């Protein structure tokens, strides 16, 4: 055997290159993943208490920043930056023990007080403090669902530097950033969860879906977005398309302007919307018509909120609320689906006697002129309580309204919609088309990416 | 220890070795199966006991009268109708136990429309209770039920379950005294059957200063003196099992054993062998391209290796160092096992799938420079994450991640000859 082995080595290296590559299954290190998005985020900071992070911000956040806790694919809490935790019997006081040896992307250690500052900034209602080397989170009201809350993007541990930049501990570090245009990430060699398989990720923002499709076809992109009404066609063309579960709520959000202060008018608009038609035609039967704030797969109870289009009742309400003003409806001009929905809402409202004028606006330079907007609200979590509490924190007029049991969540969902300032329309999935060389792509049900586990097949000669 | 409930009382590989002694044994086996079958249905129904009791209590709290309630149950979950029927029977029983008279809807004073839905926490009972325009909604959350076991389909390959646990496993070794040694990411654990259950006897931490690679690999090797060595990227641990389990780890770039007398260097920060291969007793090292795994067939001058390289190729290399052929569609894990079938040696290879897909092991005979598949591939419920030839050379330890449950499952896979 040994003599055979000696002979074996002699020529093997020279001869190996003669045969073409076949296939592989174990993750391969190396390569640059090229990803294109239509969104144009101006900031990488996911912690913006007053505004809901966009899907793009949530997705980017998971690459650059870590959280104390992560949810696995079954929604179970797993250690993130926190190695362990404990709580008192009534869930008002939690103690987190940080993972040791974690480094920020600038090479300095992640110190506990930085975690305290980050969490305190994003959660004014919590009392976050240091106790020795451990993090204490306390609240006047019980926090039984804290672990899922901490796994949300808005609770990412973000360290602000004196230079005004943000630094994280995540699997990728920022190597180049042109706000709204381009982001280059490189693998964090010292990542506590293991270095990502990819060497780098190049993300191009602001690409129209048509340009994205062309780039994928020409081999200039590895991952692109797919419009929901194009999914069937992309699949028929042999493209590799992956979808999340319904993960983003498209809704109408009303302003505080006097023109829309009448709840009856808002209810009339809600009743006029033909959600089923929107789902069947604009979405080509993808996603689900939304009457509640969470999709059925997250809440389990959303089927109780019947999707009813009642034009007659809408007309009656309209008549009761006096002469109708002409309203303006804003949508993100770079979002074709938002535009289509805005136009459909306008048509439906017209049938109920309400005049709505849709117009596109630049999200970055949004004005306060619109009476109502088409908004996209990404699921903050696959956990129902964390997801609904996140919506509540941004859209509730009474501030965050904690809810935990299914019955409390059901009640909160109704309360949040009771004044018709937020009108759900449809829940849509995220859809991506992938080049054949992308491996290990997992689409979490709640959307987003897990790029640290993705690897690229070696280019064939 | 949660994992114990997933494992058989006695490892199946031990049971396979038990000799057939008499008809008495068959009778006992038959009796065991019979008892298991007749007890299965009540056990399944018991899963609904707590939640149906809680839901019944909530429904009763919301009805005006217990004398005429109609109950309908609708399924919006992924459970099959047979299990929903079990749930409905359990709920009806609980309602009757509370004095509720269930009647047809046309005779009912009140109605309970129950929906078995599903959310990210598990299954959700939702009941709409009331009449006319007066309705209340009550809910009960229950965890995900254990999935029904799927019988493995094996023809030419046989697998015997060794161990299952929620945490990742890198390697598993059966000890001669019936114990199991399990190599995890951060510890090595010893399990034994005590009081008719698998129990964690001891666990020793694996110290390491640098973060592990993302696709962590590791190998356990039992020594002749009863001690063991654990090989991990950049770390090697030496330990003993008796009188108590311990492991002393140190940073090390020493090569890992591939086969008797053949060792290969493993990258300290990646998931592959660097390609440098060292033979025992020699100061020289041969160089291959980086590879994931190798199947060795020590047949003297007719010996050959099958190497799964990191560039995605699986190649047959003969004793003269020539690449004889390249195999298509093979995955990154190969292992060689001896058997009493065919040529006496089979190569096991995973499929070329990534870790989001179901994997399978195929057995091949190498005939005239070609790999001839023998029998039906052995299907797994997820990707194979590790495969190592066992010390006796007649089986391979295979670890797969079950995509349905998320657990890691270790098997001993061997070849079965057709008779």
C-alpha cells in the first residue's frame, strides 16, 4: 500500500488538470457574489426608532451586524452575541452573558457597555444597564417575548464611531460604501460563527428590474430581485427562482392632515379596495390578500379577518361623512408594484365616490404633502409577537402595546387597525432569481438572506 | 438530555448482530411489535390531551348554555386529516366531560367553529364561539407535533441509527462496551444505556482559541489502548474514556489519519485537506490538490484511491499516480468499505447537492475504470455533513442533518449482499 501511495503522488498533481470539473457538495470557499437591488438605501444603520426599517435595510443589517439572540429556521432562540441568558419568574428582568472574544470590524473588542448603549438607543422603554460584565434588561411590564424581540434587525448591536460611521461584528465587514449606489462587503476572517464561505459580496443598488434581469442573463449578476408578476415567466425561461413566504405587508398609511381626519372616510377607502383582484391580477396569485397586519403563516389567526370589498357600504359611509376632498396618494416611484397598487386603489376609491390622485415620490426626499401613502412593512420577525409589536411601536398612536398570547395579538391587531389609519392590502413574498453557480441559498420564510452560508461553484473551464 | 428520546433503547447495529436462537426469540419480537402497534394510536391521541382540555375550558367559559352546542372543526394546518380527526375526537370528549351536549347545527343554540391553524410557534386552535351577531374568539397555542417517522428504503446499503441530537455532530464512534462517543462542536460526550435509557455519562469541553470554520469537520479515532484522539481544524485533542472521560486539546497542524499508515494535512481555517499527504514512517509528503475526502482501496498493486477534490471533481487515481477517470455527479463525501459482495470493496459517495437539499448515498463497484452503481441509493432526510470509514473498514459512519426536524442523525452504513 505504501509503495503504491508513493507512486500515486508522483504524477497525480500534473494529471489532475486534464479532466473537466464535475460537481461538489461540501461548501467551497472563495469568490464574489454579485447582488442587485432596486432599493437605494442611504444608510446602513438599521436602528431607526422612529421609522420602520426597509427590507433592504433589514437584509443588509444581518450581514454587517449581529444581535444578542438569533432565531433558527424553526423560530427557536439561539445564542448570538449573547452566549447565555436568564430571567426572573415574571420576565421583567433579564440577564445576558456576552460571548467572549468578539471583535468589532475595526479590530477593537466588543465591550459590554457598547452593547448597552446600542440597545438603550433602540429601546427607550427598556432599562438597559451593565452589571459587572453582564447586560441587564429591565422593564416595568413583563417581557416574555424578549428573545424574539432581540433577534429583530432593529435590535442589532450597532457601534457608532467618532468618525460618524457605524461598525458591527457581523459575518461581513464594509470595505466600500457609496450610499444608494454600491456596497462592497468582505468576509470577516475572525467571525465568531466561522468565516463566511464567500470572499466578498458586491451589491449594486437602484437597478431597475429590467436591468437586473439582463445582468443575470449576461452573467453580470448572481442574485437579482424578481417582480411577482414575472415569476411564472422567469420559471418558464428556466431561471432558478426562490420565494419566501409572504413577508412584506403592503398597506395604506394615512397622514395627520385634516383632509383625512374623518375615520368614516378612511373606512370607506378600506372597504372600497378589491384586495382579491389585486392579489389575482397584479400579483399573479402570489402572496395573500391582507385584512390583518400579519400573514396567516405567522399569526395563525389572520383567517378570522375576512377580506371583504364592500363598495355599497363604502358609498354609504362616504355619503355620511360629507363632501369628499380630493386626496393625494404617494408611492415610491422606483417601486412598480407600489405604483400599480396605488393606481388600483385610486380606481376602487373612485367607485366609492372618493377621488384619489396617485403620484410617485422619491423615498429619500419624501415630502409631507401626501394625504396617504403606499407603504411596505417588512416582517420584523417570524415570531408573531415580535413582528406585531414592531408594527405597533411605529404605527400605534398609544406607543408600543405589548402583546404576547395569540388572543392578545389578535386583539392588538384589531386595535391597530381600528381607526383605519393603517389599511392592510396584501402580503407579498420576496422573490429572487439565482445564477446556477450560487449554492446553499436558503430563503428564510420571513425573507432576507443568509449569505454567510452561501458558496459559489467554481467557474468551469 | 433531550436527545435521548430520539434514540432507540439499544443501538440498532448491536441488535443486528444478535444471533437467531430460537422461535422463542421470534415470539418475543412479534409480541413487542404487537404491543407497539396497539399502543401507537393512544399515544398519538395523547398529544391532543392538554390543548383540547384547555380549549374546551375556554369554549365552555364563553357559552351561555351547555345544552345545545354544535361543533365544527376545520383544518388550515399542514396536518393530515387523520390527525385532525384525532384532535376533533379529543375536543368532543373534553366538551362532553364538561357537561356540554353536542348537537347538529340546525338544533344548536350556539355554535363553536373551531379551526386548527398553524403559525411559527406550532399549531393554533382558534374557536369562534357564539350565535347570530354575538361571537367571541378564543385560542390555544400548542407546540409542533413530532413528525411521523419515515421508514428508510434500503436495498444494497443498510444503515443502523447510532445517535440523534439537535446539536451538530462531527463524528460518532461506537465503543466496544456498548457506549457511544460523540464529537460535537465544542465538546466530546460519552453516552451509555443506564436504567434502560441512553444517558449522558460525561462530557469534556474541547478548548480552542480561534473561531471554528463555518463548515466545521472533525474526526474521532479510537486508539488500541482505549484512549481516543479527536482531530479538528488546527486543534487536536487526546483523551481517555476510563476511568473518566477527559480531553486535552492543543493547537496543532499535525495530519489527520485517513487510513492505516496514511495521514493528510487539514486546513486550520477551512473545510478541506490541503492536499499534502504523509505516509507513516516517511519524512516525505506527497501533494495532491486540496480535497474533501478520499476512499481508499488497499488491494496491493491493484489498489486505487477515489478522491473528492475541492474543485468539484471526484477522480479515480491508480497506483501509478494516473488519473484513470473522473466521476460525474458525485458529492464531496466519499468513503470506501469492505464487504462480502461483488469485488469485496465498494465506494460510497454522496450526491452533488448543497446543504439545502436531500442527500443520498450510492454504492459503486469500480469495474474497468468505471464506477458501476450497485443497488438503490440510500436516501437521507437532508444533507450528509460527514462520512468517515469506520475502523474495521466494513462500514462508514454517516452524519446527516434532517431538514424536517433540524436534528443531526448519525448512522453506521454497510453493504448488504443480495441473496
